[in-house]
C-alpha cells in the first residue's frame, strides 16, 4: 500500500523505504534494491505521493525515523527514471 495515496499496488511497482541506524539516530533511506531486512514502508512511483508521505510525516512515523526530505525526493526521482528505462 502506498503511504501517500493509500492505494494498493503490486510490490514490484512500489518504491520501498527502510531505516538505517546511524550515530545520529534512525535515518530514513530509500531501499534501492527493495531487499533490505527490517521494517519497510512503500510509496507508489509518483512524486506527489512521496511529497505527501514525507511532508505529513507518514513515512517518518511509520518507520520511527528522521529523513532528509530533499535528498530522498532526489533519489526517488532518479530511481523512478531508472526503472522506466
Ligand atoms: Zn501513491
């Protein structure tokens, strides 16, 4: 299920986010290979859904982590473009 629009999609169509533990605490990251262990949250490949999920802190709350929204959005756009090719 997409954390932005709430619609259901096949897992392969979604972009996965997960968490890494860093010295600064729990950090939200884009799970590029979609295979990292541990908790994950999903967003469908629309930037507006990621915007909503990050701006309303849906992803941060679901994964109990902080994230750099600007950087995550850049990585998300890059990943989607790569998948299209
Ligand atoms: Zn969505």
